[in-house]
């Protein structure tokens, strides 16, 4: 698989990450934080919602401990992504560490959506992760640099990541043979919205879904 083919796979992510990264950079500049913070945060943290959260905590003068705990809880869902990728990454070299680091919601959906030959998987996964990382990095730096020049109302733009993940999930559903697992997860998600506190809904729903899918794995695969 050549580079152009891999790049085409990432275009939906590019369309989401560039504008949302710019929104992050604009918000950062609005808080009078130097532009290079956008570069280093996007380079070493690379967590869209997490970075927005950190800016809010910066603005409220939260402690390092508070920032660490809040970011950990927000991104705890990535644990489930990593567990589902173990078999695909087990034969990778050092590159697997970067792929694991860059396993955002959208990158995870993209890796799961596209079938890649096993002998090409390490290279393709690495390039997809690096491209998605670069889109976010470029967008955030552009936004931070333009923050003091261009007036911008960023309210509601964070929903673009949710919309992007939904589109990728629908594509993954169409290519998967295990539709029962998808439908069961959706039902659990709705139950979580009704039964769990809003601030804990995501992690509790993911935990419940993981337990149910593990317990009924054989039945779902045979069905």
C-alpha cells in the first residue's frame, strides 16, 4: 500500500482535526498562553478533549494533581482501545509504542475500519497515526498563531469530533461481521445515559459494555 492510498484513508480525520485543532489554538491564545504551548501540548499530549480540558483547568488555576486526575479519567476509555488492539500490535517493533500513544478515538476507528495485509500493517498503522497526529499539531499551531489576529467564535465546534467518530463508526459497522456486538453496545450506551451520572456515564458505560462483551463473547461470535 503506497503513501497516497494511506493518506486518502486519513482525509476524514484531516477535515476534523485541522479546524478543531485551530479552535484549540485560538482558545489557548485567548487565555494569553504563548503559542508554543499549543505545539508542545499537541506533540506530547495529543488528546483533543483532554487538551481542551487542560486549558479550562489552567484558567481556573487548578493544581497539577487536579489536572492529572481529570485528564486520566477523561482518557481512561483509551484503555479499552488498547486492549482490543493487542493482537494486531503484538508483533510490531518499537513503532507500536508510538501507535499506542497516538490511538485517539478517530485513529482507532480508522485502524479498525480499514483492512490491511499483515505484512504491511506495522508501516501502515505508523503512517496513519503520524498523519493524524500531524493534522492536529498543524491545526493547533495555526490557531494559536492566528488567535490574536482573527476573531473567532469556537462555541459548539467540539462537536465536530463527535460527528467524525460517528461517521467512522458507521463505516466500521458496515464492514464488520459482528453486528450484534455493535447493537448491544448502542443499547448499553443508551442505558448508561439514563442510569449513570453524566460526568461518569462514559467510563461506566464502557466498563459495562466490556464486561458484557467478554461474558457473552462466544455467543456473539456464533450468532
